[in-house]
C-alpha cells in the first residue's frame, strides 16, 4: 500500500481562516461576543453559485463556496470562514469518503457578519 503524500497539494493555494464566536468576560461582570480564530488552513476554494435574497429587509447577493482542507474534526456549522475579505457562514462540513483525509466545507454569505452587536 502506498502512502498518500499531503505535502504537495497545488490546488490548495488559498489561505482561509476558520473562526468561532465565543463569549469573553469583559472584566466588569458582563460578557461580550468575539470571533476567535481556531484554524488557518490552506484550502482548495471553488465558487459554486450566487443568488439574491432579502435578509433583514435588505436585498443582497448571496455567494456559495466549497472549500476542501485537510481533515479536522472540530469544525462546527456555527463557525465562519474568512476568505480574503469575505465572511461566510459554514452550512456543512463533511468527510467526502469517510477516510478522514479531507474535509469539504460548504459556506455562504447569507447573513454572515464580522461584527458582533
């Protein structure tokens, strides 16, 4: 059996950031929400589709992306992907062949926010 090398993935040329929203003690007895980076892997990125929708009474375009990264078991659908200047909400994160080699993340811009109110 040959060992598959993960060193050279020419298609994984995009650096993405995976972020998670956490509650942080502000030192005054309250908590604030803050995006924290949990991973910054190299990814293969592919734009899948685009559509328009009305969210919060604002008409906006929605883009859908697929990212393929090395296997990780800690990615949640509550997390976000930052791809360049674009914030995307993760809608699914699945192992395509069940061998824990790759993780395919589907994410879109629908309602994605970088700030926390």
